[in-house]
């Protein structure tokens, strides 16, 4: 199951998420980014960091 932690991209945030698919995980990350980090859209450079930080 893919997983992600905000701290893996350098944020001081305890958010961690896992999902059955990477698409589901990206939805969880996007929702979290909007609510906790005020990112209505995730900037491309941050999206690149996120994708590199996702563990299979």
C-alpha cells in the first residue's frame, strides 16, 4: 500500500496517509494540503517532492 508523510518533504507536520492505490493516496494528500497547508492547488515543485516521497 502506498504511503506518504508530510515530514518526508520537509514540513513540520505529523500528517501520514496510506491507501490501496496511489490515486486514492493523492486524493487524501490533496485534501490535507488544502485544509492544513492552505494549498488550494499543489504547486508543481511540491507535487514532484510528494511523488518522490511516496513509499510503495
